[in-house]
C-alpha cells in the first residue's frame, strides 16, 4: 500500500520541471569554500580538550597531592630534628652553648 503511494509521489516529482541554476552558482560555491573553516585541527585546538579531560585532571591532582604530602613529610622530619632540643632548651648543655656570654664573646673575636 505504501509503495504505491510512494511511486505516485515519485511520478509527480518527475513531471515537475528542473529549476534553472543561478548564474552565480560557481562563485557562491567558491565563496562558501573560502569562508568555511578548514577541517584540519592543530595541536592548539587539541590541547584544551586534552588538558581538561577528567583523566588528566585526576592524574594532575593525584601528583600534586603526592608531591605536597612528600614535601610536607620531608620538611617536618627535617624541622623536628632541631625542634625538640630548641623546645626543651637543651642547648645550655652543649660544650659551647650559643646563648652563653662566653660563646658570644669568643665568636666575635
């Protein structure tokens, strides 16, 4: 049933005259070709999509976290080796304590 209707519509379209093309068709086509952006993408077009992908953002966040924690642990370990004697004021028991007047006088000479 549908095929007969479809055939009838095709025959009606076939009886219509073919429209004439405008004389400036070639110029219009070339103008459109020149005005359209090229389909080639450069690395500049690709870079934002690559950087802001969830995979790269997650990896960057994980690396930043690991580096931050590692540097925090190292800095804490380095500062703790000097923090305990200073907090307890144990420098007074050194052979040449830094705050004693005799040490200050010998260092200035």
